[in-house]
C-alpha cells in the first residue's frame, strides 16, 4: 500500500475510525505498553499558523511513543518567508522525518504537500476548511464520556462558517445512525453550503437557529462551543460585532440538560465564562487530554506500527 495521509476525517472509513479510537482508548489505559514503540522515529511539525494544543499535543504524542520531534512553529521562522513552496518544503522534510503534521492558513496546502511527500502528511488545520485530528479528539471524547457516537443530538454554537473543527466534526458524525444537529450561529456565520448540502444528501436532520437558550439546548447530548475566528475576518468591525454574540455562563447552564456535556476545541475567548469551568458538564479540558491519545493512535496507524500484545 502507498503512503497514507490524513486530510479529511472521511479519509478513514467508519470501521477504521472505530479501530483508531479503540487504539486510543487502549493507549489511555496502558500508557507504558506504548512508551518505546516509536523509538528512533521522528515527527516534523510544520506550523505556518499559531497553535498551542495541536502542535504541542502532536509533539507530546510522539514523545510518549518514544520518538523525537523537529519542526517550526511559524511561517516567519521557515523558508516560506524566502518564497519556498510547501511542495518543496515537504520533499526536504521527507529526508529528515518519518511523518509530518502541517497547519497552514491556506485551504488545501497540506493536500498539495501530501502529493509530493515521501512520508505521511497530517492536516493539522488548513484555513477555514478542515481539522481532522481535532475531530478524532472530539469523537474520542464523546465516545468516552457519552458511551456512543450514534443516537446523539449535537448542538454546535458560534462561528460555524470559518470554524474548521465544526466542518470536520459534522462530516464525520454524519456517518453514524441517529445523529441530529442544532446549528446555532449568527446569520453571517452559518455553515458553508458544502457542509449543509452534505447533511441534506445523507438525510441528516438539522436545524439552524440564532439563539442559544433553554429551547435550543433542550434535548442536547453535546453542546460544542467555538470561538469567532478573528484571523479569517476581512474587517475588524465585523469581528468586533460578532465576537461576544454567545456567552455560555452559569445562568445558561442552569437551564441546560443535566446530562449535556460542553465541549470546545479551545482556545476560548469569551464564549464560555470561567464560572462554567467547575460545572461537571464542562469537559473541554478533558477533551484536550484526549487529543494526545487520539494523536498517538493516529501516528501509529499512519506509520503502520502495531503493538504486540
Ligand atoms: C481550533 C483550530 O485551530 O481550528 N483549535 C485547535 O486546534 N484546538 C479551534 C480554534 O482555533 O478556534
């Protein structure tokens, strides 16, 4: 088989995704079994856009597996400032590392890189398009905390237009039975039409609403909050108008379902008040921890490494 990359969550079938999540769960439970499985392997993290969780969790994931890391964390510290293309960069990186994770402000840049790459390339977020490893993280979190990935009513709130994590999560969950979505956003920040058409084509029930209140939250199993993606706005005034559109605070949580978990890919800005953090339903910090296990499982899967039990 040729080199396997991850550009969109749909690159893995439902069966492959389940297998990867099972592996992540096994890693969570038996960390030491995996601590040397990638001895001598290297991951390159090629980040042309800022990141805390995604880059550091990829690096932590490889270190937890016994491997090493190299890379850059901003466009300005790479040869991109001299005009080098991602295609040339990945050719070079293929000589230095066994696998690469790339984040880029341009949609499709990791895909372009993967076409010229000698090693697996992981899309670690491309512009406002997709973020498949956040989706693996979200799926692992939901499956671990709710016990299932089907038969769920999921609310997604905030910037559904530019929020790439939302696009990937909708596409991935749309493959499960009994999924329905409540899409909560200002008019201007509704999901892109390709995402809406994808749900329609699969017959997934969804509603688009503007308000985040008791009615919209009623019956939700998961509320997935997102920040307004400041860096994707064309003008500051629009961002300022939108940025505090939703604030989930303790008062709103009083009228939310008792078994509704709150997720957020983070970073949060103002959309979740800090007074929600102590609520047992607030699971966004645990979600970040699941991200390490999901990425460890992904690295092993793409490198074709199996643990001997
Ligand atoms: C997200 C991203 O980069 O798209 N963050 C992350 O990877 N955890 C969400 C965001 O930046 O708002």
